[in-house]
C-alpha cells in the first residue's frame, strides 16, 4: 500500500512538473549579433531544468546559414529534433561573423535557409496543436515572421486566420527590440529598424499582451558569455560563435539583450527587473521607438530597468551558468 501511495505521489509530481513547463517558440535572426546564440543556449538551460519546453525555433533572417547554427546548438544540448522554420522571400538579410563558420566547423543536419520549412506554415502547425493560451512566443530578431503569421490565412492546420489563431493559442509575446525610454537613431540597425513595417504591424495588431525588453545600456550592464571562454566550454559551438564575433573587441563578454528576453519569457521579470505597466511602445515609420506614458495600451508592458538593489553583475553570473546547463542523462 505504501509503495502504491509513493507511486501515485511521484506520478502527480511528474505531472505537475510537466504542467509548469513554459511552452516556448523562439524566433531569432541568428546572424548579425551573438547574443542570439547565448539566448538559445540559456533557453536550453531552462529546458534542462524542466522549466521550459522548446516547441520550435523560427529564423527571421534570410542568411542561409542561420538555421544551421540553430540546429548545431540544439544538437549540442541534446535536442536535435526541435522543428526549425525559416523566413522565405521578402525577409531581411544580414551578414554574420559566425554563422557560415559554425556550419562549416560543426556540420548541421539541416539544409540552407531557403530549403527549410517556411516559418509561417510551421508556426500555424505548432500553434494549432497546442492547448489554448498556452504558448509563449519570444522574438529576439526581426519581426517579419510574426507579421506574416498575423496575416496568414486558413490552411490544413487550422481554419482560423493568423490573428485569430494567435489570439486563441498564444499566452503572450516577449519582444526584444528598441531602447528605452527612446531610440531616435535613424541608422538601420537593431531588430525594429531592419523591417520597420513588420515592427509597426506587430506592435499595433498583436492580439495578446506584449512584454517589450530593451537593449542599449540596460543590456550592456549584464555582461554574459565569459563562461564560454573557460577551458571546459571553449570547444563548444557557442564558444566558437562568441570568439568569432568578438574578434577585435578585446573583451570576452557581450551584452545580454536577447538573453534577458528569454529569462522574462520563462520566469517573468522578477526578481531582477521592474515592470512598466503604463503607456505603450510607439513605433515610428523608420523603426525607431518611444515609450509613451499615454494613452495607455493594456497589451503593452516594458522590462528595461533593474529592480531595487539588484547587481547586474550577479545576474550575469547566473545567466552564464544557465547557458551551460546540460540535459541530464536518463
């Protein structure tokens, strides 16, 4: 009788653990900056801890080697079968200091980007199979895929239009992009300015809450990536990517813009960050942005400040450890 009770308790605990996992679709450009690499690594760390379930990874860049980098990282962390989708046509192409080299050195199992499953179709397939209001989408790249998803029509996976499918299946969106309280630099860099029309569309039309997370000085204050220069990890694909990207920078760390977004997607803003609940993110035609306090948009939230008494260097150390958390062997 005692053994039966223990078995029931174990099954209940396993069920509770599975139920608490945050279902994540990760959308990345994986090309022009290397914090995408750290962000995906940390997402795998959360998966290894049982806190996240990675449903799919979408690539918003036309760089043909970006999906290969995603596959190499997924394989390193013991999850080679995670579906990968990529934008097709009318996307943004960015050069990369590391993408082609990583694919050449670590030999991904996937094809070049133009031969990958189309991201919009994969989004619809994944979302339609999930419980209502259960999926957290986190985007750390161009917003091209999300805009196309909103505009998508009914297909073999769902009779709902894209905006209705998102409203039904997505819990909320975490969106890394912009600088706060304002970014008025017209130069076309950063996630919002590479495809500004898509940025405006998503900010205005996305039917669930959006948690915007910022870059700039906020993200620079959390210097991550140092751990990949340790002897134990220096031969990993993540270490190669960081080394290639940082050549000439004379440092062994990088900002944590995308990494912060993944943390917020899985654990929320506490205990490290403040949450701005008033106002909205105004996106201009060129993709620059301004956080306005009025009128209030109940869908828009902002994470771009540290909570009282928080040392960003301590956050960086914890983030680094999450980025190397390996899947436990059964």
